C-alpha cells in the first residue's frame, strides 16, 4: 500500500503562501517518491496550487457540497473542485462536524459527491476526549464509519483519516499502542462493511503530527499515512514530516 501524506491548510493561506508550494515541488520533483503527497489549501488557492504543484504532488479541497450545482449560495460542488484541478476532497473533518453541525449522513452524501465527480474522498472520523475516557472510542469510530462511508468505497476512491478530536492542534497524541489498536479496529470495521475492498483502503492518522513524531507514527505497519494540519503550512516542516516515512 502506497502511503499518503496529506496537508490540510484549513482556513490559512494567501497568495503569498504559494511560495511554500513551489519549495515543496522543488524538493519532491528531485526524488522519485514511493509515496503520495497531497496539499489541501483553501479553495481560493486551489487552481494556483495545481499550477505550483506541476504534477509533483496532488492538490485537494477541504469540503464540498453534496449536489453538483444549484441555488446554494457560497457552496462549492465536487464537480467545481474537479474542474479546478483537485483530485481529492476531505469530508467530515471534525471541525466541519463540530462547527457546521455535519452528521454522518451529510458526510456520506459528500463522499458520494466526491466519487461522482471523480475525486477521492478522505473521510474523517475520530472520538472526543470524553468519549475516549469513557472507553467509547472504538464504538464511536465504528459508528462513524458505518454512517459516513457509503457502500462502494474502494482503495481507489476512499481514504479514511483517523483524527482523535482531542489531538487536533493540541500537541497531544495517542500513544503508538493506541494508534495501532484504533487503526486495527478501523480496518476490521472496513472489512466487515466492504469485504475485500476494505483491506486496501488507506487509513491515515491525523492530530498533532509534527517533524519530531512523524517517523514513529508513519512507520507503524497499520498506519497508511498522515493528515497534517499546522505542520503542513511551511514546506520545510511538511518535508520533515514526509521524511519520516523512511525509517531512521
Ligand atoms: P494538526 O496537525 O494541526 O493537529 O491538525 C490536524 C488536522 O486536523 C488535520 O486535518
């Protein structure tokens, strides 16, 4: 399975940030990487990011509407993202679930929209700290997969990102044992739900992945890559995270 290291810029980045993408392109173009790299900038920079990447890495979006078009002021369809050069879209990020009230059914509809437009959906799941403390993390994440991952998910059209809510932007991470256990649980739910196709779907870890912890997390056999927030904004940090893929 080819690992995927994805950067989620969230609501950060102006035209002046495109230089980071040029630096990323220079560094990646010099290698023949055995992994996939993706950057998800704000949608305002999407088309320019595709130009800056020049094929050295993929470009994706952070959300989409479920419908292809219509009277939905301010919304953006998966088809529009594809038209701008995106190849991936993140759906169901915990910030969308928490701040925009998105529920599993909404996330499943958005994942279906991504497939309809020819995009790979990165479907995010993850428990809160209270849910983990209550011993509920496995059930919560299993339920989120059941509700958010539509029938028809394959390794080609879907990536799962396990992002414990309490680890996002906090500097806190689960232990390696906890990450291994949760990724194993997610795999078993995917296989139960999707059959053989569930074995090939990449499962990323996200939440406070930094240059200093990337190597130990990325080299866990159950981890298929990372979804990186803050440490993806600077090319130098993101390249250090990516470098963690080679065992040190
Ligand atoms: P941080 O890497 O900043 O914790 O963010 C993780 C995240 O939410 C990526 O989608």
